DNA sequence: CACTCCTCAGTGCAAGTTGCATCTATTGAA
DNA sequence: TTCAATAGATGCAACTTGCACTGAGGAGTG
């Protein structure tokens, strides 16, 4: 990330924006929404994505559309054009069987990851309180200056 | 990710390898280890990283070294050469005050993220069992064919 | 001595990813 | 006519990453 300040969140809020491509977690959420709804299209999904998002980073429409096309390329969803309504045509997506399996794989992965994170947070918090020499200064800035590469 | 098969894990294990740059979670773990140990160097950290890693993706030495340099560039750690021992010289790192704050920001972020993930996993699991038409097929393959962009 | 292996820190590059700006088109309302 | 909302998508510069590789110091072995 080149971006060295996050202009999307207040200054004292540690946000995930600067982590950049972490918004890949778009993929499992899209699969989940398609499973729940049966079928949907990009523009509709984009508004519902935030409710189930795994980070607080804003999800760009561009990323969502590209993710959907890639999911289709990999056989996890299938799509067709739908013009039976007013306004521009919609590319309507639905999960395939492979997509259902893929969602379950994601659930397993996220289950493991969340457990690791919870463990890490506990470890880190106890380590912090252990060597508490200064006041509690949690949440003073954002992750904007994160390391990356 | 180009990589379409994961050769590092058994076939029926949904791994995070294919998620690629997720191993950015190297950063908080490095900060945490430096806080615990006081000071350390790349080669040593690389062996301890796996124990606290937030994903099961292998952490490459190249990524670790680059992360450390970047952390230093951003003022979260500082380093000096140490030759007072046999073998090649080591670049020894220690947390700065900014680094301690940054670690606490990461803890806050990961706390939020883990909560979101736990919620998502619960939602997805209940959704799956709700519409259970086929046997439980969790964990049949890897995330190798994940969508990306 | 030559040879090999381990330790330690990197670099180079092709391929992939992403944020942002921009484009096209349809429809309805002012 | 003009504007706004809906809908999907692309172009590109900048960045990230996996993999292969370099190179140096020291220990052990024959």
C-alpha cells in the first residue's frame, strides 16, 4: 500500500483499509449471500456486502465485479443476463455445486483463522498488561502506516 | 493467484495457501514476538513465526525480511548489526514506542475481525444445515482455486 | 587443504492484485 | 433537455508476492 493516511475513518480508529487486498474476503461473503438468496446480481450484492463483511474496509464495486467474473471462470457460480425489468440488464449469478463446496471450504478456513486470531489477541493483551508501564493507549491512530513490503 | 493446486497440504485439507498475500498477518506476529522477546533477528523470528501464525500458509523468509525492513522504514522497529558471535552478522531488531502502539492497533483490528469471522462462520453453518440436501461434504478440497481477481 | 553444510540477509523478476478514474448504456423524473 | 440512479465493466500505474537465486561467515569432515 502506498496510501499512508486513511481518509475514510476517524483518526483514532484502527481500521483495516490500509491492509489493502484483504478485501478478498469478499469472496466467501459473496458465496454466502448467493447461497442465502438463491440468485442475485452485482449491484444488489454490493449493497448487502457491507452487512456481512469481515473487515471494515469499503468494498469497491470494481473488486466485486471482478470477483464475480473470476468465481464464474472457476466454476463456483454461473450467470445469465436478465432483462425482464426496467433499467439496464442485470447479470444474475447463482451458486453451482462446486460453489457450495467452496463456500464450505471457506467456512472451515475462516473457522481456523478466527480461532488463531482470538488466541493471538488474548496472548497479545496479556503480554501488554504484563509489561504495563504506560497508560492504555489503544486506538490512537490507524493502520495506515502498516508495513507491507 | 496463478497457483491452482496446493502442494503443501493434503488434498482434503482446506488451506489458506491459495489466499496468497494474506500472510501479511506476518506483521502483527512479528511485532508481538519482538515485544515478548525484547530483541531478535530475522532468521530466529522465521522459526518462531509459525507457532503464532494466523494462517496455515507457510511464511517465506523473503517476505519476513522485507516486512522487517518496511517496519523499520515506518519507524515501528529499529535495528542494528550484531557480530558478537560466530557465524554471519545478524540484523537485530527491537520495537520502538510507535511500534508498541502499532501492535495495539493491530490487536484492536484483529479483535474486530475475529468477531466478524466467528459471526460469519455461525451464520454460514446454520444456513448450510438449514438447507441440508446432501451429505456433509466439508473439507473435500483446498482453496487453491479461489477466485482472486 | 578442499568440500560441504548450515546460518544469515538479502535481491531480481515475472506474474498477479488493487485503487481510482473513467466509460457505456437504460430508464425515470424534473 | 438535463440530471440522477441503476448496472456492468475496463485501463492503468503502482504495488505485492512466490520463487529462484546470490553471497558471505563459520564449522565439521575426509
